[in-house]
């Protein structure tokens, strides 16, 4: 391994608390050490690409993929997704009794999730799937299991593992086509995506991001008062963030704060779709800046 390439710019070998994840000290230690290994493999793959050693680069990428799977398996929401996947497959050929039994570990895994907004939404769809199964409505059960799975995607929004996976897969495609510059660029994006933020020391900017994410969820659920409460938190966090960042970043944070003020005054007037789009745009700007 080339130690000089391991400490990539913008990468922190720490742990993220994602909405929906109940982190234990053992989990944190595993994720932290595994994340560093992912970065090492990606950095080494990039060095091999610069040396035009495609075979060695490909091996390092495969190793990074394997370690990402280990990280994903540590997240409770991933366990729920796996159980939902099994139940969905069994709907095709197993008896109603078997599929009903498949719902039991889904409920058990949901108990490990901390974010009650997410948990309640997922549980609602699992409950509906159960009701469909009691009526032998497999199509309806399948649809609700899919909705349950879709809602779990949101629990991983602060841990860009899936985006990192996409970039790694893309890099393998570029290598297969002998597009070395593109392969290196996608691996750089993957490297930048593996950001783990300390559980014990959340920065104001990251707190702002988490509250803004919650605001978008509250708005989607029609909870206007809760949305505004989270937005006020965001503005406070951004003020604190502005005190510890460089001048250029502060200018960008101030722009976002101004735009938040503008949106905040219009939320009651927006239709739901427009409001969601405007909040999502601002959230993505904040996320990109962080």
C-alpha cells in the first residue's frame, strides 16, 4: 500500500450517526477501521491506474467493494432491507404462512432503528402488507413491501455508501473500456464520498444538514410547525458554523441562510410539490457545500 495516498483530502476516518442508526461502540470501531481500509484500497487502485496497471487496480476496487458490504451490514436499516427482500421473494412461490413468518424478523429489526418518523412509516407499510397477506392479496403485499423498502433509503442519507458504490461500479466499467482517466475520476468521487463524522463531536454544519433533512421529511408529512422548528434550528447552526469556517465558505453559508429566510416566509403559500422542490434544492446546496 502507498501510505502517502491514504489521507485523501476531505476524508475523515470517523463515524457517522445517520437518522435511523443505533450506533454501538463496537459498531463505531468496526465502521471506523473498515472505512480506513476502503480508503486505502481506493487510493491504491488510483495509484495503480496512474501506473497503467489495470489488473492490480481492479483487485483493489473489488476489495473496497467487499469492505463496503461489511459497513452496510452494520447498519440496522440494512438488516430490515434484507428481511424485506426475502419476504418479497417468498411472495412469488411460498405459502401465505411462510410469508407471514417472514414479517416477524422485519418487525424485530425495526426495533433497532432510532428514527421514529422513519420507523413508523416503514412499520405502517409492513402492517399493510400483513393485511394484504391475510386476504391473500399478494400483489398488494408486494407493493407495500416495496414502499417499506423505499422509505428505508432515507435512513442512509447521511452515509453516502450507496453513492460510493455507484462510483466504484462505474470505475470498473471505465477500466473495462480502458478509460483510465474516467476510472480515476470516479474513484476520486468515491474517495470523497466516504466521509465519516464523529458521533461525539458533530460540527454545526453537519447538525444544520441533519436538521434540514428532518425539515424536508416533516414538510413531506404535512407537519408544518415541525418543519419551521427544524428550519429555525438550521439557521442557528449555520450562524455557529460561520464562526469557524474560512471566509469563502462563510459567504456561501450566508447565501444559503438568506435563501432559507426567503423560503421560510413562503412555505405556507407553496403547494406541497413546489415546497418540497424548493426545500430539496436548498438541502442539496448545503450538502454539497459541506
